[in-house]
């Protein structure tokens, strides 16, 4: 706002600061929080953090479920191309129906892991908890699904670089990253958004944060931000973590970006 505009605003709304406080108070009582976008800190919305540091032309969504991440990507990056992997038929059918008419979204019914083959996956009532670690849910129904690797998929589709790799595979995250090593070793993936656990719960598996850092850090990947998803009496249970390849994009990281 220019000085003249501020002067006019001051005459029209002499209690502007009071009005702003009252508006924020009412919003909070209604369950909302009003913050200027430029003042939002890192760690609130991963799509904002990614946009502040780079561009996303190609995103690979591993463990797409019904397209929750797809929606966020399309909203944040209108021209993005998205390849979504979902192995369980019932969930994949929902995903495919939602995006079958989109030129930007390609849906593939397969799981990603450390090697090709087939594996059993939980096919439970809550599709967000389906996992290839079937021992975590010994009484749940399972189905057999095809498994491939990200390195093989990249070669078949001709992806020389991936801007954003999102992994939400209920404890199978390290295996997915292992299958992507040829890409990760040459820094061909710019951002990695991965679901991590900070307290081990064998019956609700997520990727172990310590194991993921141990795998990614020697390859030049650094943590950008944490996104807390679950906290209870034991502390921080699980959440998403955003990594960035620091070697290739060192100039962006050398100047702190707080938006």
C-alpha cells in the first residue's frame, strides 16, 4: 500500500488496527487464523514451501490413495504434470474415476519398492492405512499387487528429472527410496516429501525418520521443514518431512528464505 493509500485508509478507518484485531479474534473463535501469506513461516503448508524454493513441473505421487495430494498439487501448481501410483484396486478405481479426464494426471496401478515383483498389501476398511508391511496388521485382509521401482519407471517414461517425489506408503518409504537410488545419487529429484514416524508403533507403521535421513543425507538431501500430523501423550508420533537436494540447489539454500 502506497503512502497516499495509507493516508486515505487512515481517514476511512481510523481504528484500523482495532478492526484487524477484532477480525482475527472472530476468525479464531470460528476455527480460522488469518495471516499474510508472505509472513507464513516454513512448516505450515508444504506446497507453499516448495513454491518458495523452486518450481514443480513433474510430480510423482507414490501411495496416492484417492488423490489427496493430487488436489493440493493442482491447486498450487496449475501447470504441473502428476504421475500417481496406487496399488489397491478399490482405492485405485476411485483415483482413476476422479482424474481420468485430466490431461495433467496419469494414474498407474502399482506399488513402488526396492525391486520388481509382486507382494501382498493390506486391503482394509481404512484405505489410508493400507501397507505392504502386512505383519503390522495380521488380521486384516490382503491382496497381491505388482511392485516396480522408481528408477525403472523413470527410465520407461523418459523422466530425466523429478521436481517433487511424494511418498506415503505406511512404513514402506525406505524401500521406495532404495528403488529410486539411481535417481537420487545424481540429484535428479529436487524435492522429496515423505511421511515419517518419530515414535515407533508396529501396528501403525510409517517411515522411520532416522533411517530416511541416514539414506538421504549422504546423497546431498537436507531437511527443509516438518509438518506435524499426530501428537499424543508420547510426543510427536508422525508427520511429513520435506527434503531438498542441497548440492544442486545450493544457491537457494545459501540465502535463508523465510518468505
